[in-house]
């Protein structure tokens, strides 16, 4: 099976390429040029994947509108050439969150005009007979665009103060977990599974954005100490942005398990593995740094 990703430098694209390199049943092709009708015909993929915008509520509206225009242009090409389209989208579409986990059949109804443009693009995608809309929790990875974890580590290593909301509850989501799940879904669909539609994928265990950054800082400090590195990491600053009631944005991912048999791992496990990888890249030869892989930092 051959897949083309519309944004080759995105963290999800890099993760998919890593997964494909270890397998013989899927080929990951990067789109070095904008995907137009001729390029797509020449590539002849079995699916086109569009990575998500990391936080569409905070980027410039022009970026969101350009993304939606690209999605809709790709949609027309995919429909004409009968190629499945997989559109990944951030859970920030659920602007007000919810008291409980959000099911797939709940339609986002944001007040923000820019987010409504994303919802409209999603509605058009859903009219394609062969489509996946994959709503994702906030992605974290080491490298690539919108990676979150890599830039967070860099900021802490530079001694910068990192600010994060303690009243925003979300489910951090490993980009590698998304790549593995998406690969499994596509292979099942390519084998004849008629399971197109909308799915949710996010990390297990809701936490505040501040708690997540606290865990990153604590586990990074443990590994640096194990590697014999003395570094004054940046401090954390808790923000309160939602007045008296924390905003909860937690996706219900049960349908992914029921339909495709895909289990989600704890984001803490995935985070530990990524921090191990980062330390091995920067401080090779220090095996004892892995002692903190499974430790969990207490909520600050």
C-alpha cells in the first residue's frame, strides 16, 4: 500500500515514514511539491493523508483558511481519481470542551469563525465515499513541524520559563502512536474493511497542560542527571485561562478499539521512550540515563 502525505516536514509525516521503513507492506511517499492533479496521478497512491494544524485556535486565521483551501482542493482531486482522503484535525474544534468524554457523533460547534471554517471543510470531506476524519489530541514528538515535545525540551534546556495552563485538561497524544494506529487502519481498509468515517485518537489519562509540562521537566532532569549532565532547566509558570471552571477536552476513543482493534497506550510510556531517544541522541553512551523511563512525576 502506498500513501502520500501532503506536508512532508510535519511530525506526523516523519513518524509515518519511520513506521513504513520498518515494514514491507506499506510505502510512505513524501509530497515534495504541492499535490495537484498531475502529481497525484503520477504518484498513484492508495491514500492521501493530511496532517493536522497543531492549534488552529491560536494561529493566524490566514493559516487556517489556507489549510482548508488545500484540503478542499485535495478532496476534489481525490474524488475524481477515487483515492481515499485521510484528514487529521485537532480536538480544539471542540472550543468549549465537555464535562465527559466527547463521542465521534458529536459535531463541533465553535463560536470562532476561523474554527467554523475547519468544521465546514470537515463536512465536505465527509461527503467523500472513502474518507477518514481522525480527530486527535495535542500531538507530541521530538522532531518535525508541530512536534511540541522537541521545542519544549529546547526551551527548558535554554533555561527559558515555560508557561502552561493548569485549567486546561487534555489528552497528550504521541505522534508515533498516531502513526502506528493510522498504518493499521489503512492496511485494514486496503484489505476490504468498510469502516470509513470519523474516529477519535488521543493519549490515555487526561491531565492539565501544566501537569504534562511538569512531567516532561521532571523526567528530563532525571535523565540528564543519569547522563552526568549538570543543566539548569527553565522553570514552569502555571496559567489560569478559563476563570473558575477548568476546560476539559477529552476524546472518547472507544470506536477505534471496537472497529479496528487498536488500543491506546499511556502517554507517559510514550513520553518516556521519546525522552530516552532524545538523550541517546544528545548524550550517546550513557545507558544509565534510562532509570527514569517509568517514573511518574506528581501533579504540581
